[in-house]
C-alpha cells in the first residue's frame, strides 16, 4: 500500500523546488503508529483529506513514509536529516528520529546531521529523556550526549535519566537492576560525566537517596565538599552547563501578523487574554507585540498586564494538559503605538507542543477595547514555518490584544 494512489484516503502536499505534488497515504496506517497523526485525523481538531506539509520535500516525505509501510527502508544521504526531523515531529517511537538519528550520525560520521541532532537534543532535552529511543541508545551515544555543554535541563534530571537508562540496560542484559553497582557498571565512563558538583546539596540529598550505595567516600567528598586550602574537588566537572544555545538574529526575523480590517468592530478586552498557537517545525519566539488599550471615548490609557508564555504538553492540545511557564514579566501598556514585549531569551518552540500567551490584569477592563484583528487559523511565514492558531473556550473569534509574533528559524 506504500504510495498507492487508488486506496489512499489522505494526500499530502509537499514543497519541492516550488512545485507541489500530492503524496498518497492511509490515515489508519499512519495513525496506528504515530500519536500525532492520530490526533490529526481522529482528534477534536480533525484535518481534512488533504494536508499541507510545507517543511518537507516530496522526496524526503516519501522516504519518511517508508517507516509506516515497509519492513526494510532505504534512506539517501541527501534526505536523512529531513527524515530524522519528520520522524521526531510525528513522534515515531522506536523509529529513526532526531535522537536515533544522532546515533546514526555518530556511526556514519555525518557531521551535518550530527550538528542538527545536537541542537535539537540540547534544546528539547526533556523530550529526549522521555523517549524510548533514549533508553535504547548505546553507551557511546550516551557518552556523546553527556559531553554536550548546552543540555537545557537541571543536572539532577540528567542523573535520573541516566539511572533509568542503566536500569533498562540491566533489564536488556538480564542483570539485577536493584544493585547500584550494576547500574554503575552499565554506565561505565558515563557516570563520571554527570556533573554532580553543580547540584545543590538539597537536590543531591533528596533525589539520590535511593542510590546512596552508588557513590564511594572519595566521590562523595568531591561532590559535597567545597574548595578549601587543602582540598579542591576535581573528580567531576564543577562547571554548570550553558543555557545560551539559542541566539536571536533581528536581521532574520519572521513576523507573524494579520491585516487589520477596517470593518472589524472594536474588540472589548477580557482578563485573562489568551492566544494559543503552535508551529509546523521547531522555531524561536523572540518578540510579542500587542495593540494599545483604549477607553470608551477612544483615548489610549496606561494599564499594567502580567505577560506569560506557557508550554502545554499535549499533542492532542487538551486544555487540562500539564503546563510549564517559559516566560513571565510585568508589562505596561501606554501610548497609541503597538506594545513591544521582548523576551530576555528566545523561546524554543516545539512543534509537538502548543503554547499559550496569556495577558492578565487586576484592572477592571469593562468598556476598554482595542482594534483587535481576526487571526486566520494558519499563517505561513515562509516555505518552512507555518504558525497555527487554535480556538479557546473564552474567545471563539480568535481575536485579542496580541497583534504580532516574531520568530527566527531554529
């Protein structure tokens, strides 16, 4: 059934040198192996029978579809980076994704794919640790991951991920995973790459208590004792990992905005004011712009808002899903011009998550309005990045204070 046009019930539109072609597929086959496709075709926000994939070439997407249909796949060096990205985007557990692609890049010494995977791994480290692919990676790949300087998570979380990896390794090799010495043996040199010295004493004491027999007295001394005139801890790396992986470039800014229609009636603001969005591929969000707030007589006023950007951990985009606050700052709205909210650090936007921009105020907003626009359901920034806006229960019109979102390529 691979690429069978007659029995296909969905077709994908990809971009390849400015020429669009239709790639046939089958919803049930894709949905049975990918939770992202399942949500796309059978969730609350169902896609139609024709789906645009603006971030993939026809050749690359066809190679990616092999994983759903064929027992043995054939990948070309020209498309392997694209296939790795697509497999990760559509959550192909146990198949080639950015994490398994990393292991492959190490083996075949493909530096371009290796660099791409490292950027993804460093930015979305928590996703890596939750993936089945991480547990299946070999010790050489684990060592390469632990040597990276920009893993975006706490060191104690790295330790716990390594313990889960070691337990799985023991299980696969028929070894007792309840004995700390076995876990340490499975980790080998990787154990010394965990930066215990940068952990707080509280984190180390409370979250390693189940593994206290894992450490020798000498190792504990290097972890817990501070530098003195007679002792300098040097067994483990004492330098925290960097968090400056993402760099914002104003010259490469992509602006997501809509035209303000003169026929639009004033939009009377609420509190909170939410905007929900997702992107088609990884991207960086660097700036948010909002309309000025006006009174009933048309004058702009000063008003303070708390601006928050939240990540919603749900591929099906459920409102009740767990959330993580990525940015929070007080903002003053004043004057007749758009309000610019620059983010102190660009935020990595994961295409498998949804994001909410929320504006809260303690001021009574009765009678206050802005010239809010009508957002389309999807805005194309270029041939790779699409921004999709999602309806929320309190605002079915997709209107609000937010006027523009500014992105960089990931």
